[in-house]
């Protein structure tokens, strides 16, 4: 009996001692934190005082994780605008130039994190003008947060139609939505002399690829092309060979695939290994991204991709006075690589704000939102004009084909740089 | 029928590579009771070493196996000697945290050095292969399979037939007894981690020939290694081969018979079944899997 009582007391004593110790350490930590933070707080106060003539935008981007390749292109596009507008002195609003600054956070290619970071941008950083994240999957939840706080978000990389079909008032997109992705390729196919009759559709189980291929299925049926195979594979897959073996058995004339770059490189490699030989081979994403052709070499030949933009398009903006090809040239000088459509599409989102802010000044988010809704401008990325859902109805998509390792615009005919190679010759 | 043979061959070929990717993980776990969360990142480092050597010197990717193996062995040896050995006596959470931190460190270092761009190695014979009726057997996959199985068997021989291998196994059974018998336990640990990392590096080389990779692809391999090790049995070399091939077959048949969307579901379902029916793994011996403090 005595022993247990003694033990109990000893235990209590031990616990109390620990609690006291923790308290002591905690109060020490608090005082240190206070000492360390004081200069920081002073600094931030002084910087907000100075920040009067700065316009701040905020964006959560996939800077690491599986969409880091694309996320970096988006950031470079945003930064391109920031660099050049600041070189000109800033955005002239009501006679006074305002420098531009973007607050970035890395969402690690995770949609949930993107939504959380957008909330942080609004609540903690007091950002009143939002830019979009990368990918439809991230834009979908992120735009809900923007809508909740009634802060406008001009996004450049969420092409899923579902983003715009929720009756939201505060989300706008510079790009063509996903339902228009497969249209170019399939219309082009239907217009050929010996049109393809069957099609197989493969996609990653993610928002954008799924909607793109669903759109492709509908469009193909409308054009009388027979859908012989349609399947999705899980994100992060490293082996598609057995799926492609099934595709080979179905022997489709057209093979369309939707997914992000990593999977598309894998898909092209394994399609060749498995002996899949479609007459027409299109990917929703990849061929124009840096590194794609290098990784695949001659296996990338003749692949098709619907594109939002290419450097030879006859568009010119009135802020910088640059055409699409000027943009490509200057961008390459700044960042060391030739841009695909991602950077101009991102920079165009800032041009939308540029015009809206010039019109109404640094007004509250609601007023700026209304100015954005009235946008009707021409940029190096193409015309931008929003419908009531926030989708850009000003421009349409083109199609490129990789020929000798270079993307060549083959559709529509009025801006084509070369002729489509059809059917694909094997072996090449 | 063609499709059946094609899928069977695909499954076995990718299974061999899975085995090689998992074996280093299995050895480290089995010997030191250390779960190396940075294993996938080490595989990716091997892939990058192959990428750099092939693109600089223009040699065949399979010839870079010794380069990536040695480089990763040295790295692994140093990591164990100067980092992990300091916490290995403590709780398992310390080693988990340490290897997780190492994983983050490696990934971000790759992002800085190699950028986030995807890499793939395309040797001249990529896409070519034997044709047997309508069944295609690509050279690259056969090459990767042969080397993967070869390396795994070599490691198995090393563990069973050499003095050092016996010392490693002895340490895994009972580190105090081994230490009494004159084994320098911490040195053995460093060598074991080096071997595990070296195997990861060589698996990376083989992987780079078949798949595309970027700094963040590693985590998939860590996950697969987990499944394979539990399927085959902890610390067992033949178990890794069996586990790898079972996983490869399950994934490939699931993607054809059900839908490609279900392949991960099927492989993890398999994992659950094995855990319920035979927790020590198909070829696992009880002793390896016992948790020691």
C-alpha cells in the first residue's frame, strides 16, 4: 500500500516538475519571439507606408510537385509583365504610375493547398486582385475562395468548363475553355480527303484531361467518327503499356490523349514500344513544352497539339505595342527559352487588370470586377472579351504538328505555317 | 490471346524493375529496422546520374550502372555514417523524420540543379524490340529486366556467401551478439545503407531508360517499394523479386480486365489481403520482420 502511494506521489511530483519546466521554456520562447519579431513588425509597417504607389497582385502556383514544369512557365509569364511594366515606370492610373508587385505562394501542385493559400492571400496579405493558379484542378477550388470573399480572380490556366458553370461572378479566364480543345483536331480530321473513321481516347483521371476527352467523345460522335476505346488511368501512373496493348488491338485511326507532360512523354514512348500506329496522334498538352522534343527525339514527330497561341499569330497589344512574335523574341531574351502559350496567356491576365485598373483606378474589388467584366481588348496573346460566365469568347484555338522537331501551325488554314502530314508514316 | 501474352510479358518485365527498385529499401529496413523515406529520391538521383553521363559522353545508358551504383554507395555510406548512425539507437520516429527531411532536401536540391523539367533517355534502340506473332517485347524493357534480376541475385549471393554479407545478416539478427563477436555494428550499418542506396541508384539507371522522370517522381517508387517489401517479405531477396513480379502482374492485368483506373486499387487490395492472411509476407522469415527497439 505504502509503496503504491509513494509511487503515485513521486509520479505526480515528476509530472508537476515537467509542467513547470515546460512553462519556463515556453515563457522564454515567447520573450525571444517578441524580441526577434519587433524589428520585423517595424519593417513591415514601414514597407506598407511606402507601398502607397504599388499595385499588389497575388497568386498561388505549382512551383514544386508534379506540375512544376508548367507552373514555372506561368510564373515566368507573370514576371515578364511585371518586369516590363515596371521598366516603363508602372501602370499609369489617373495620371500617376503605380509599380506592380506579385505575392507568390507555392501550392506544391495540390489543389487543396492552392485554395488554402488563396484564402491566405486575401485574409492575411490583403490582396484585392488575384491571379489564377496552374491547372483546372487547382483553379476550381481556388476560384470558390475568391468568390466567397468577392475578390476578382483573372485566371489563365483553368480551362475546365465546370469552373464557369457555377454562376460565379468573380472568376475570369484569358484562355479558351477545354470543350474547345479537341474541336480543332477533329474538325481538321473530318475535312481531310480520306477522313479517319475510328478514334481512341485516353486520359489521366483529373479534371482537365477528363473534360477534354469527354468533349472529344461528343465531338467525334457528332462528326460520325466511331469511338472504339475510351479509358482513364490514375494520376501518377508509371506504366501505360498494357493499356496501350489494348489500344493496339482496337487499331484506331486517331489516338487522342489528355494528361500532363510527364504522362505524355511516357505515353508516346510506350505507344511506340507496343506498336500502336494511329494515322493521327494528338495530345492535349506537351509537344510545345520545353524539354518535350528533347526527351523524345524523333518519336515526337508528327504529334498534334491544340494550342491557345503561337508566336506567328497576327496579334498586337496596345500597352507595350508588341506583336506575338515580339513577345516571343523579348521573352526568350529575358528567360532564355522560347515561350509556348503558357507565358503569354499568363501575362495576358495581368493585361486584363491593367486595362480595368486604368479605367476605374485602384478601386474596391467589386468595382474592379465590373470593369473586368466589360473587358474588350487586343493583346499579344489575342483578343480578350468575356461572356457573362467569365469565359474568353474573343479567340479560338489552333492546331500544331511537330515537324522536324519544330511545332508548325497546321490549322486553321488562315494562320497555317505548313501542311498537315497525314497519315503518319511508319517507321519515322 | 495475343493480348493475354502481351499483358503477361508486360507485367513480368515491369515487375523485375519493381523488384530492383525495392530491394535496397528491403535490405535497409530488414537489417537496421530503418524505413528510408528518401529511397525514391535516391532512385531519381541514379536516373539523373545516368542522364548526365549519357548526355555528356554519349555512352549507352546501361553502361552507366557502375557509375550510379558507386556514386550512390558512397553517398549512402556517408549519410549513414555522419547522420543516421547518430539517431539509429533512438525511437523509430527519429529515423523517419530524418529520412523524410533528407527526402525533402534531395528533391529541392534536384529542383535547383536539374530544374523541374522532365527528363527521359531515348537510346537509339528505344521503341524497337522482338516481335513474336503480334506480341511486342521491347529491348529496353528486357535489358532493364535482365539487369534488375541479375543485380538482385548478385546482392543475394553477396549476402549469403561473403564474410561481410554474413556480418550484415548477423547484425540484423542480433546486433548485440554480433557486436560481441567482433562486428563493428555502426560500420556494418554504414555499409548496409551504402548497399541499399547503391541498389537504388542502379534501379534509377534502369528506370531512366524506360520511364520519364523529374525531381518529384521518386515518391511513387517509395510507395511501390513499401508494397513490394510487405508482399514479398521483409529483408528477403527472393521475396523482393516475387513481390515485384506479383505487383507488376496485378497492375497490368487490372488495367486490362477492369479498367486502368483500378490498377492501384487492385495492388493495394492485394497488399491488404497479404497483411491479413500472411503478415510476414510471401517469402518472409519471422526473424527479419520482428520489431526491435
